[in-house]
């Protein structure tokens, strides 16, 4: 019964179709589950590379391409399968359909490599030229217009004709054997790429993991390949893209990645910014002390900067990440820079206390390293505060941090930086300065829970001891010691959970933003 089912051409065809769609659905599910940004630099979808290292970006890209392209490539893959299974039925040599699919996927993987390096270059150019959020969004709008106009070009038409006619493709491009199948997959992938590459490029300004944009583009591709009136679909898509692109050029806020706070500009998948204007309390709430936030003191190329300092495990990292997400700001965990420096020194067998080795390592720190899970290793943690006490290391990392604050990646209108000296040294002109702290024992307990949650065996007394040593080194060093900067609002989280700390900090940020508008 089972054999009969598999031997039947219809059953086989259905099985291949089912598998293709199942793989595509699994990829959609994976993307849905991914939702957030990468560790270290949390720029959410507004950042073209999402702050991911090349391999992680490529994995995400291929997942996206399989999710979007497999359903539309199904007719071609099934046609290939029909021919090969007929050969199999006749007892002739045949080739696995998956080789054809692999060739097809390889083309999109290669496109992903180009997309990654294109995105890295775009980010670098934006940073060097100090591109404003509005201008970045307008360039995004221009790309959308270009994608619209491309729909009407002869090249698009030629590629689409090949994609629309699986039989025609088989007749003109058939190659036998395994290599031939791979080559045909590559060829067909090339035609699809010729059809859709600009629609994929448009995903960058729309938000690289923006599910609504991905779904819409998938529908467009499906329609142009399958609907009877090819030209009508082409003209319809072109008109819609050109009109939307023009709207973005005129009003950059119409772009989802234009990360200015306000419900209308919230990015899909991102918590809606809460820009409320609560009455200014007569006294600072419990758990806070220090001066009121400076309102509207826009510095550093007009970017809105929130500086968060504090000792280890005080909750400043979580707070910084959540604040950035809530208000559509870019986030830089500056501790990751010192950790990355320490990791490079340890990896090369060097001594973290050696100024020359540590400075050389600091100069080699790149975005890729910031996502390395080894940054949280205990040895790296300990060494990070050793390299951080070396003045040349701090100098080497200073420009990157200031550049990030002055020109946050992609379209973000501001940035949240967390560390030890952000309010005092890196961004003394920050719009808001927070100093997040908590009792040492409470911090040690939190770090212990964190370590255990990651599966690292840890003993409370040792964690407490390590925190104390690090606090002493961080606060006692000569250059840029950890300190609450003048005017910083102190948030003591000893008795506050993450939500309560976020509510307090959000209140301060919302008031400052309201004042700066
Ligand atoms: O996550 P945790 O608070 O334990 O540490 P981190 O923020 O990742 O920082 C690791 C180490 O980098 C700290 O112990 C500091 O010595 C150093 N650091 C610094 O000196 N200045 C900064 N702005 C950030 C971190």
C-alpha cells in the first residue's frame, strides 16, 4: 500500500509539493519566532545588517528567501520532478529534484552575501557622511521608486517570461545528470533573481525582518508569476511602488524604518513608543535622586542621546535595550566593546594587562565580534575590566562610541548607550543621563541566576566576590572611572523589577522627548 502510494506519480508530486510548502512554512515560523534584534548592538529592523555577523545574517537571509521564493518556485520544481520521475518509472537514470532546488537556493544565498556587504557598506557610508534619518529614509524612498520602474524594464520582462514558463525553460535549458540539475537550478535561480532582486533590496528600507513587507512582496512575486495578465500585474506593482516611494520622499515618516518616536512611525513587531506627557512630579519618585533630565538639549548632530551608566548586573543593559526598543532608538552595549577587546587578547594568548596587546586588540574590534556568545564567558568578563583600565584602550574605543551616538545606524533618530562612563566621558552632553545601581548582594544574586539560566555552574560567594573586584577596578581606575555623571538621575533597582525600572526611565525619556519636539 505504502509502495503503491509512493510509486504513483500524483502521490509523488503531492509529496514534493507538500515538502516544498512545509519547508517554506517552517522558514516563516522561524522568522516569526526571531522577532528581535541581535545581541550587543540592538538596532532592530532599522539597521540593514540588524547588527548581525555575516554568518548569522546569511542564515537569516536564506531562511527569508526560502520562505518567500519556494512557494513561487514550486511549479518549476514540480515540472523538473515530473520529468525525472518519469525517467525513474521507465527504469532510466534519474536525478534528485532536491539538487535542482539546491542550485536554486544557492543563487539566493550568493545574493545574501552581496546583500550583507552592501548593507555593511551602506551603514559605513551613512556613518561617515553623517546621513540624517530623513535623508536615509528618502534614499529608501528612491529605492522603492527604482524597484517600481524596474518592473517595466525589458530585463525584468525577459526574466519573468522564463519564470512563468517552466516547460519553456525545460525545453531551452535542459542539462542531464547531477551537475546538469544543479546548473539548471542555478540558471532558474538566476532568472528569478533577475525578476525579484530589487523587490528584495526594498526590504532594507522597509525593515529587513518586516513580516508585512515580506508577505506583500511574496504576494507580488506570486501574482506576477501565476496570474494570467502579466502586464497588468507589472503595471499595477510599478504604480504602487512608485507612488509609495514618492510619498516617502515627500514625507520620510511614511517609511516603517523611520525610527522617530510616535505611534505613526512605530516599526512592525516593535513595541509602540509611548510618548505621553505626564505632569512633572513635584519631587523625584522613590528610588531616584539627582537632577531632572535636561530637556531638548540636542547635541551631537541632532541625535537624541540617552546615556545609562552603572555597575555590573544593576539592570542597565536590560533597561537600555528595552528603552531603545520602546522609543525606536538604536542601542549600543559599550561593555561589549571592552569584552570583545578582552576576548581578542585572550584568544591570541596575550595578557589582558599588557597595554600594547590590549590596544592592538581594541583597534581590531568590529561589529561582528559584538554578537559572539563567548563575550559572556567568565574569563572574558574578568579580563574586560582589566583592559578597560588601560587608557589607550579607552581612547581606541572612544571614537566608535561617539560616532554611534552622533550618527545612530540607519534611520534611528537617536541612541541609547550603556556602560560605565557614557554620561561622564563618552557623551557628557547626552539629553538624558541615568545611573542605574542596586545593592551588591542583589546584583550578585541576579548575575548568579543569569549564569545558571545559561547553564553555567556558579557559586553565589564567587559571583559576589567577582562583582566586588570588578566594581573596585571600574570605580577606582584613573581614567574614566565608573561614576554617576553630574546631573544623572539615579535609579536604584534593589527593590525594582525590570518593568518598574523601565516605567521610571520611560517617564523621563518621554518628558525629555516631548520637550525636544
Ligand atoms: O554586563 P556587565 O554590567 O557585567 O558588564 P559590561 O557592561 O558588559 O562591561 C564589562 C566591563 O567593561 C566592565 O566591567 C567595565 O570594566 C568595562 N566597561 C567600561 O569600562 N566602560 C564602559 N563604558 C563599559 C564597560
